[in-house]
C-alpha cells in the first residue's frame, strides 16, 4: 500500500480568483475620488437587472442585510411565523428573530439537503406568513411545489440564494422570476465583492422601499446628494439601515460577474472530478444532486462521513485533514440545535432527523476555480489514508 506523504503547503478551503481586471477596476475607483455607493454599484445593478430579464436589482453590503430588508418589507406582526430550513447559515434564521417573528423549521431531504415541500406544508399554521427556502450548496430547492404551496396559503416566498448565483431551476435562472431572491458575494462564494450581496425583486414598489431602507431610509443616497447635479437636501421617509454596497466592492463585482459562467463551469468540472475520485470510497457520501431538472452552480462540495463504519467522529476527521494540510468547511450544523434556538423554542434532537443526521456527518471539501485536479487527488488520498487508519478492527472495506 502506497505511503501517504503530507504536502508542505496548506491547501485552503477557499480562495477567491482575483485577477488584474478586478485590481485595475478597484484602483480606478480609488483614484476616481468616489469610493462609496455610486456609478460602479449602479453598473453592477444594471448588469444584474439585464441578466435576470428585468428584475429590480439592489446591491447591499451582505446577503444577511438583503434578507433582513426582504423580511422587514413584509411588515409582519410580532409572532407571525416564517418557515425555513435548519440546514443554513445562522443569518437566514437570525433575521427572522431580529424582525420579531417566530421561526418554524421544516426538515430537509436527507440526500440533497434541500428543504422538503411536504414538510413546509405540514408546518403551516394560521400565523404563517412567509417561507424562506435556501438553494443549498448551489443546487436549487424544488421551487414549483414550494411556489404552489405559497400561492395556496397566500404566503410570501423569499429565496435565500446566497449559494445560487448562476443556478437554474427548470431552465430558469434563480432570481429571474422570484418575488425576492438574495445572492451573497462573500469571498467564498461563486463570485465576490469582498463582502456584499444582491437582491433581485419582481415588485418595483417593494424594491424602491428596500433601496431606501438600505441607506438610512432617506430619500437620497450620497451619490444623488454630492455628485454633479445632486441635491444635498434629504428627507427621512422611514428609519432605515446602513446596508449599501461600496463602489470599491462593486468594482470587483463587475469583473467577477462577467467571469461567473467560466467560474461556474470550472466548479462543475471539479465537482464531477470529486464524484469520480470518491466513487470507490463508500465511507464518504457526497450529496446527491436533486432529481428535477436543474443546473448546479456548485458553490459547495459537501460530503458525509459514514460514522457507522468508522471509528472516528466528523470533527476528528476534519482535524486529521487539517493535520494533512487540507482546509475544510462546515455547511452547516443544524440551526435548531444552536443554544438560542434550543432555549427559545425547546428544540431538541429527534425533531428534524434528516437535518440532524447530516449535521453530525457533513463537511465541505475545497472547491474553487483555482483548485487543480492534483489538489483534488491529494484531498481524496488524504481522506482514504484517514479511513484506512480508523476502520473498526476486523473490517477491511
Ligand atoms: C445560506 C446562506 N444564507 C445567507 C448567508 C449570508 O451571506 P453574507 O455572508 O453575504 O451575509 C450565507 C453566508 O454564507 C449563507 O450560506
């Protein structure tokens, strides 16, 4: 059996692809005399508007901020309920709480980790007002049945599309026909602005309100007050937030967005390669792509370790990969088991079995355009080496 040699250089879990065109556009911005929200942000918004087939595009400083604006503009009453998935980044759910609503979880499909439409419908009560599904890992959730449920029960549908820029569901881009969808441009995402996000919205009145609320709730942002022809006077329409995207960030985003199809294609190739490399490793179970028609953006490559066949926990497995100089990610430990949610709602193990089963076993492998096939072979060999050393005695496969 070949001896495993640990590589010298750490292989990070993520790394953005920043090239000369991003750098020179940022420099152009820095030298221009205008670095906060202005013409470059407007350009990025126009490009998203056109790409989405005419949706309103509102650039914000994170997807978290975008989700907050999407919920706050529903004008919900305290204790109204919003249904979401327990397998997400905490901010999806924290925003529900921050807006004074109650979180109701619906379990996910065990092998795609997409929220289950049947589970959503089973959790609807007289107080349910909205559903926030997540397009998990870059695959779409099953939007048609979820939309039908929302229409039947008169619920809003806010799509957490943080992972899904470029994802298609039944040949339509995510966000292109949404009530509201929110993308993230955090550095680990498929395209980045450093920090940032984009809201796509089909309702121009609501979009106008989100645009105003992203900048203090006043009638004119800085560009429209200080640029040539601007009017310095302003009016507070409604107390708002400080969620605007900077032009420095948008400068990066303009070029990242142009390269998105190439970035996503490279991610797809790498994901297929991981699947091939892992085909003969039964202890490592990648997520299954959904069985409905879709195009995956491959934001994450999530695997589950078969802890029933191995003498090792998921956390120990991740540590051993660290020792072998491989970075990994954790997307996501089930939110309902986080202390705030346990305490407030009395959630405990057993309530969302598919989320919990995955929560104990999953982690994410490095996946980004700068990764090489040699890097991937190394990652898989490192996992095989760990598995060889932690099979229960007497078991050889
Ligand atoms: C599913 C999901 N929703 C929302 C967010 C928040 O994105 P941001 O970091 O841009 O606020 C993330 C971030 O990773 C995410 O994974």
